[in-house]
């Protein structure tokens, strides 16, 4: 049996070799049809049907995401994205490039054959591509989940030969294309492991095998109860305090007075308050992500209760920088970002709507409302020159972008403020979107970026809103922004 492939487009000196490979492919297909596969008759045909239209992989992604860990959710998302790229490549290029007929079913036992035979061309195998793309995408983000998915993906690929709908080379080519799609997605959106913060500067911190001496204050409004319970099980000697948002500041001060290590679980604002208390009392800080964005915890590679518990037990910690602002009698710190201009107004609108419709919908609504409003740009004095700005963004550490992924910090102790400005002018929405798309190193008439360790703004209008780590205050007059290098000890796992 020789597969039906048009060889007229192949140069004469290559036709003989290609025909030999196709003949070998046919013999391997016949051998597979003759071979007895113990226990496969009940499993492989059903698995092959279940993978139609990616149904099996969407179900697997839902099951992985249901584990509710950030890494699992990222793995599921990456797997589905890789599957989508592979399917697009197969349907637009693969099937149309090589119009190969399906194998003849004569040697395949009736019990193995699918009830409904595919009508598309044979090369390459779309099922194998989807299986390899999903499994590889999952594994690139989470090797553990990848190992769990790999046997299923392999079985789906093998089932296409077993049921007689593909030659072995169709499956191999499809699997290679699928794996390539997963790596292409990684090139556009890097995995978390690719932007892991460096290990320096490591520092000594108390090792608490049972968590004794750790007091964790958790913001009840952030929905942190389950996470705190899991952490308590991992560190039974730790003390936990659940409180309402208006009680957070008071409870943090009480906890800092009796703790060896101050712990916190909540959103960016709660973590900011805990960092300020730990800094004042000279205590190490243990951060458990419990908010919507969790920028600081994730940039530390603390993604869940297990990671934090391991670091606390072993005394694994680093020194990180703190950003500080001083404006008249107002003073505060920021661990992530500070901004003036459009963004503080966006935060205010988002906080107004989030209790009613949820955080992410409120963020979208706030962006639309703020960017459509008729307003004048902020005016500040920079370097002795009065300038109109739509936004001034200051990051505690330099934010790097890799591919299409949002910016992340790879070093939390670099001694730098990441300063970006969007200049005033017409069409603020267009300017802001262009600045976001261009990345941190772009300089243009509309936006610019620079790295400093100190910045002074003068002539800020009284009552100007300033946002820092999700909180909003009002400032005016002179505003000083500076770095406090390696000012805070924070627990961070080695891996």
C-alpha cells in the first residue's frame, strides 16, 4: 500500500528518497494494524473521539485550573493558547500544503475503526498537533502538570494510527508542529520561570520550623480565609489574625509589637501597610498573596501557601528596596508603583465600582470612564521646566517586558526608580495606549522613560491625587520620590 501523495512538485533527485520514506511509512502503518494492542480497543478509539475539536483538552484545562493555584491557572491558559496556535497553523497551512490521502482501512480491524471517518487530508495530524501543543504548553509553565498530561497526549497521538486514520509520519509531523506552537507562544509570552528574580541579595532571617513567632494579619475583605487556613496547617505554631479592612492598620501595629516575623495576606494596599509596619519595627516580612494582582508577592516568586511556608521554615529571605514619597506633611512608602495624573483617578473609580461588580470589570469600566472624560493634563515642574503630563509612573525597581507579557521586575534590589511619563497634549487615550504598547525604553514626543534613584517634583497643584500600591492620597507643592536600598527583609523561596 502506497500513500497517495503528489510528487510532481518534488525535484527528480529527491523523488526516489521521498518515495522510499512513504513506502516505509506505509509498512509501519500495516505493522501497527496487525499488532495486537492489549486493552487498547476500549480506550484508544474513545480517547481519539474525545479529542475531537479540542474538547478533551478544554476539559483538562478546566480541571487543572480548578486546583486554584496561580501556576496551575497559568499552565492551563498556556496549554489552551498553544493548542489554539497549533490548530490555526494546521488548518491554514498544514492541511493545505500537503494534500495526502488517508490510509486505506483494509488492514485495520473493524473494532478499532472510528464510526465517523474524517474527511480532511491526512498530513499532518491535527489531533497529534493539539495534543502535543497542549501538553508542551502546560509543561513549560508547570512540569508537574505537564507530566500528568503527557501520557494522555501520547495516547491521543497513538490512537490516530491505531484507529487507521493517520500514517505514523502524519502523527510525528503533527506532534512536532504542536510542540513548536507551544514554544512560539512562550516566545511571545514568557513563562514565569523565565523572569524569576535573581537570588541576590540573600540575607539572614529567622528559620521557624513550625511557624512559632510568626503573626499573620489577613484582610478578611480580600477573601483570604482559605489561604490563611492552609498556611496555618503548614505552620501550626503561627498566629493568625483575620480582620476587617478598617482594622488592618491597628492589627498590624499590635502584631508587630509581639512578633518575631510579621506576616500579611491581602491585596497590594494591605501588603503596603504591613511593609511599613515591618520597616518601622525592624521585622522581616512574610507575604502571602491574597489580592487581585499580587504584584509584589509574585515578583518574589511567592505564589501560594506552600512556597511561603517552605521559605519561613528554612529562613530563606532576601533584602528588597522600598520606594518612599514625601509631600509636605504626607509621607509614605511604595513596594510596587506610584503615579500621578490619570491613573489615580482610575483607581478611585475602580474602588467605587469593585464592591458592586468585581475587581476586573470595575477596572475596565474605570478605564473607559476616565479616558473619555474631558480633563486637563497634570502640570509639574521637572528639571526647572513646567510640563503638562497625562501620567507620571514611578516603579520601585525597573519593570522589564518580554514578548507580549506585561512588565515584571526581575530585581527587587536594583536601587532604581523606573520613571515613565506620558506628555500632555491632544488625545490622552491614544497617547496612553501608545506608551503602554511601546514598552519602557521608548522615547517619543508622546512618552519617555528614565531610571533614577531620586526625583523631585515642584509646583504640584494642591489636592492632586497620588496613587501608590492601589491606595490614593492627595498631595501638593513639592513631592520628593526616593529609593531606600535594601531596606526590608522579605521571605522568598529558593526555587
